[in-house]
C-alpha cells in the first residue's frame, strides 16, 4: 500500500490529532517507559508487543522519543483501519500504519513483503505477533509465524520485545469508557534470528516477552 | 489580591532559591557526575518543588476557582494511582468510571459552590451506598467485600479528604473575609515543611527507627525534630491565619501529627502491595499520593477544628 502525498492541511490536521491522542493517552494512563534491555536509539528495529487493547500501539508510540516516533510504523489490519473515514485518516496519516490485508484474499507472502519494504525504507515497525487482540485470561497467545518470516527476510533486524502492562484493565473488551490507571511499557533485550528454525525463534521471542511480563507483575 | 499572599509567595520563592543553591553546592562538591543517588534525588526533588510551588502559587492567585480545579486534578491523579493497586476487576468498570468522571467533578463543584451540607456527606453516605450497588449489578461476587471496601477507601482518601483542602476557602470566619486562600497556604506549608524537616532531622540525627517494617526512613529523632520545627514555623505564620500565635502553634501540632500518621498509614498500604512509590509522575518524589498522603490526613481535621471553633 502506498500512501499518497498528503496535502499540507492534512499534515497539520494529522499533527494536531497526534498531539490530542498523545495527551489523552497520558491523561488516562500517565504512561511511563522502562528501557530495560535496550536504549531508545534509532536502528533497524521491530518492536513486538502483547496485544490486549486497541490502544496498545498508541502507548508504545507515545513513549518513544520524538526522533524514534517519527520513523516508527505500526502494522495493522487494513479491514479495521480503512473501515471509516476517521479511522483511515488516523491509520494512514497520523500513525502512518503499514496496512495488512488480513482477509486472506491476496498472496500469502504479501504482508511480509510490505513489512520488509517498510524496514528497507528506514522505518521501524510495531508488530503484534499474536495476530489478534488477546481477550482471554492467558497472558500471551501463541505467536503467528509472520514474525519469523519477517526475521528470515531481513535477518539484520533487531526484534525488541515490548510488554504493555495494565492497559487491558483500563479498557476491557466491550467497554467504551476507559478507567484511568497507571500503565507501563517495558522494552527488553533485542532478539535476532541467528539461524534458529521457526519454532525455536517463535519460542525464544515469546519467552523474552513473557519474561518482561513476569518482571512487570 | 491579598498583600499577605504576595509576601508569603515571596518568602516561598526565597526558600526555594535557597534550597536550589544548597542543592547545587552539594551536587558540585559530592556528586559532580551524578554518582550520589541521594544527592541526585535531592536535586530532582527540589526541581519538582519549584514546579509544585509555581502551580499552587498560580492557583492561589486565581482564587477559589483555581484552587478547586488544582485539587480536583490532584484527586484525579491520586485516584488513578490508588485504583491501580487495588483488586478492582471488570465488574467494577462502571463504578470506577463513575468515580473518576462523575464523583470527582461533582464533589469539587459542591466545594466550589460552598454546599457544605452536601459535600460533607456526598461520598461518605451517597457514594458509600451507591457504589456497591453498581458493582453488585454486574453479578461478580469474587472478593466482593474487598473490592467494595478498597474502592470506598480510595474515594474517601483521594477525593473526599483531599477536597477538604480547597474547602477551607469556603469557611466564613469573622474578620478573615477574603483571606481563605491563606488558610490553605498555612496547612500546606506546615504539613510539607514538617515532611521535609522530618527528613532533614532524620538524616542528620536519626538513630532510632519508629516503624522499621512500615517506613525505614522514619526515626524518632526526625519525628520530634520535624514536628517541633513545624510547630515553630506554624506559630510564626500566625499572621496569615485567624489564630493567635498559641492557637496557630497548636493547629500546626495537630497538622504535623496527622500528616506524620497519614504518611505511616499510606506506607503500610504500599508495603502490603509491594511497591516503593505510589507512582512515578513527580520526578524524585514518586506519585501524587506520595506527596499528598500527609495533606490528605490533616486537611479534614484542620478543616473541622477551624469550622467548629472559628465559624
């Protein structure tokens, strides 16, 4: 998906909207970053995180320093983010999302190619390897294979585990009004492919994320 | 504008400049590259004090509306920290949302309007009875009493008690008209200086711990020195109050004691929940509750003592 060059008015509106979203997120969660295993510096990175709420990538995005934030692109489902005009504006212009076709209509390797192309452009990615929002009592669902395929396509990439703590309590499924609670975003030590096979890589990256969760709790 | 308020704010500014200079000298001598954690924390605290003093000063200058809005926001931040550490679950979602978005604005509006007859019972009576009803309607019984009690406590501490700080401005004391904001300044100055001086005396002379399990930094030496200093300061501040010097000293004693025990009680909750600070929003201090715990415990008592004997 290519984003056509936005007009200056669209860009200003996107900036304002970004500030409003960040302010709201901070008002509700007072979100704080904990850079445990990695420093907030630029690099070829995929931030992969647990996914329990629609606000997940907003929190990661909000705690990234400006120079990182401007280069980071969340990977999200096109079906959700193109559903309405407002969502499409936010998805494409505010967050500059890499929109993935989840309906299964296109070729299977297309999403990985899209993500790899974004990395090649110098962007970092925010990815939710569980594939869907976790609405169960499990801490973390099994990972989909996309994370591995992306690592195989771009082995020089750092995969940074990111644990988002408490946001699922702020906005449980089915609720429309958020309850203000403190949230924390923890960044762990980066993982690389290093010749692992699929199952080993997915297990290792998932364990790294779960270790951060243990720490947060 | 009240001339005494300007004088008081000038004194506070001078005090903060002094603190900043002392902090800078200590940093230069003992921690030029940030190697001493204690000194780094001290300078972070002083910087945060500037921010807090400026905010409170502006609220004072804005009068009743400013003070009410400032403390409503403090209640919001405090409740956000408190609820984070409770057992609240999905079934309490609406109870909590109402707590944040209805109870806080309504309580502070009542304060602003001076509706003593309602604001003094709205949370202890109405919310006390209505909150468990909303939670019960969701049908989740696990830990029900614990959840309801925690929520009630959270509202009492973070909203009801905290709202008694701005409520001081609504007291109608003969010969003290239009000076209510100074009563708030008296309370906050005495309680915060008591906290700071307990810390300082404790660092200088502290040997015997009062409650090692609750709060390892609280010592008898710090307690006695801090409270005595706070009483002395309170006595000297009688000119901003409707009290005589002796009365101001006694009030300062009550405020400092309640503040001390407030800190102790809130520490007990932190220990139970296994956290060191309530939050992280105020650099060097921790959360809002870490700074408000003593104010919250002393405000309602100070309010009612003043109301009973002076109005």
